[in-house]
C-alpha cells in the first residue's frame, strides 16, 4: 500500500483551540480536494510530537492507486486559502461541509523520533 501525500502543518504558537483548527484545516482541505477532483480520497490528520515542539500532519491518499503529482499543487492551494480564514469562518465552513457530507476524521496523536541519517551533515560528508 502506498503512503500517499504528506503535508506538515505548522500553526501559529499560542493559537486558541489549536487542535480544532488543525482538525478542521486537514478535514476541509481533503474534503474539498476530493470534491473538486471527483475522486474518493482517504485522509488522516495527525498531531506529531517529537523531542521538542509539536506540529500537525495531513496525509491524503487515493484508496486504490497512487496519487498524481498535481495533487500536491492543488492541496497546497487549498491549504493556503483555508489558512487565511479566521477561526470563526473555519468553524462555519467545517459545519457547512459536515452538512454537505464530510465525515471528519478525528485528530490522531503520534510520536516521531528524529532520523539522524537524514541529517544534512551526512549529505555534506558525501
């Protein structure tokens, strides 16, 4: 099975109701993308915790085949547009999408350890 497209979401520190914002952004972006592309997509919204600060990650995939390269461009545009919305507008759009058929996936928590082999130091050595 292919992993799909992974996009890290870094929210502004101190954002009120941060978990809701991450969950709404991820679900809305994937749902809108599926509607625009007229394809069945599956997705996950993750809170990624490591040794320091946390961030969020959206993973989008087609259940039957690998996704095409245009998906990353389309998803980036959708996320850019949604990230400029105030929290109240995001909540309104999230509720509207649920009425239109969105079945939101809940936010999942994962721990991630640093992969020292992908450190740029090793690339520099050659």
